[in-house]
C-alpha cells in the first residue's frame, strides 16, 4: 500500500505566488526561460533554470549552474519571498484548463515505494538526465520539481479532499497561459492523519504519469545520502520525494504526434501505395482532422490530410502491441520510413497535442518536415495496464496537460 507523508512545504507569500510559479524545468529551453523570467526577480526559473543568471553559452550542466540555483533559493528564503510551513501539511492543488478541473494531493511519497514497485513506472530513464537532477537536488538540498502521480479513485479520499476545498485557498490565480491554479493548505493534524491512513489502507499502487527522471534522481540521491550516513531516521525527508497525486478519473492524456524529415527515398505516391497494405487510406481534404478513435491516424502529406485505419493483423492485443504508437512505429516509421530507433534518429521529431495540428501543418509546409502523423491519445487505463505488466511505453507516448507549476511547493531535504 502507498506510503505518503505531510511535510513542511517551502512556498511563496500569497501575493507573490503568480510571480514565483514557473513551468516545469524540462518543458522549455534556457532561452525560453530567460524570456519568461525577464523583469521578474521572483520567478522560480532563477532556481529551476538558474543558467539564465549566468553568461550566455554557459554549460547548463556545470556545477556553477547548480550552485547558482542554491544561491538563488537561499536568497528567496532570506528575503521572505519563500517561507517554510511550521508544521507538516498536505496541500490540495486544483488546476483548471478549458473548463476541465483536476484536483490532486501534494505530498511526500516514499522512495522505498518507488524502489519496491508500489509506485509504478512506464518509461525508461536516461542517465544524463538523471545526473542533472541529482546534481540539482544535492546542491540545493531541495526537491524543486514535482512528480505527477495517478491512482485509481478512492471515494473516501475524494470526500475528504472535496470537503477541504470549501475553505479559503492559500493561492488562486490564472497564469498567462489561461490555466487556473488553486492551492489549499491542509494543516489540521487529524485530517492529515486521516489522509495518510486512507492511502495506506485503500491505495495499493500509484503510477508515475510525468516525472520519471525526477523520481529516479530522488531515489539515487537517497541511496547516496544513506550510504554517507546523512539519513538520520525512517522519517527523514530524504526518504521521500515531492509528488502530486491525482485520481485517474480526472486526468486526460493529450496526443503526442510525429513529424518525419523525409520519405526514406519514396515518393508520396509510393508511400500511399505501401500504406494500403496495413491501413485503409482515405483522403479527407485540406483541413486538419484529428483521429476519432483508437487505431485511427491522421497523416499530412503534400498539403493534404489522410485518414489511416490500421487493418486487423497489424497489431497484437498485448499492452504494448495494441498501442497506436507501436502500430505506427512498426508499420510505418520502421517498415516504410526506416526509423529504427525513434529515441536517437534525428529524422523524427515529436509534437505534443497542446500545440494543435496546426503546428504539424506549419512545419511540413515550411519544408522542414515532409510528413506528419497525428495519433489518438493513449488512455489512462492503457498506461496503468502497461505499468502493471512491468513493460515500458515507447518513447513520447503521453503528453499530460495541464502541467503543475514549479515553485508553489518545494520540499527541502
């Protein structure tokens, strides 16, 4: 069963919350972060993307970057931009995008659960990305990035969390991208104990939706700290990592689409002809059209959209084989376009559905790319099934929106 704990969150003064809040460190470049933080000394990008405060061209993985992050974090604390709660709390985090709300619990989740498979994974991690977060955590002595978890709904938890939302929130603002962020502080010891018990009794597993590298890095830091005798007890903050856990019924996964630079020596006519072996192919015109169901794809090629539907026999029914990303990879990207490893092949790029199909049209029409494929989104149940089976998803399978903001709650270790 899931082990979670309340913790003494480091968070902004109410009047500064909107200024502090920053998008996750890994969804924007250093240049984009520098623009976003311009004129805002309270932006959390000064901690999460601290290279923006160093000379242009600085190595973003240098120790100087991590030391600048630690310096900026301590400055925020010293100046009172951020303060730490006096007692362990849970935090309820509500996000609203396009009139759809999702409400999660910000808590410290057990690293032992991560190591033992109670917290289930569905992606591989890359050592260089792990090392970046390891260095950031060790130098700042803080977990600044939130790991997004999901769990199967528990009615009793829903009742507790819903009831607390009738109180006045600590923060309530709408960011410049139109997403509303509202946070309540659960500081009643009896209620925090009740929430802890409900997770221990009713939630057998949680699932990483987004943040595999942050979770892996926290685990590796804990292992190193324990080996050095820096972990003083089972309840030491280093034994836990910063998470926000959402009930599955409230979550939506967006499509994650593909662009390819060339047709691997084929003409457009050749590609259409060969696709007909594994798909029904229908030209649908010049207007963007999203796939309407599983195993249906939209393809943009030479100013036209096509509807592709996978034929029976082109996929298996196991948790990985039935995924549309697998069907496309096996039957089109590999078989026809020669892309064997989408993780490393420079001919392919990925675009999250938040950018819309117009982004695919723009990049193909510009000549940068030759063909685009839009996919039907992976479902939450498919994600759970893969994690339960012990498998991993193909790369760039899921895109979650809305995304949590960094800086609103930090865990010090």
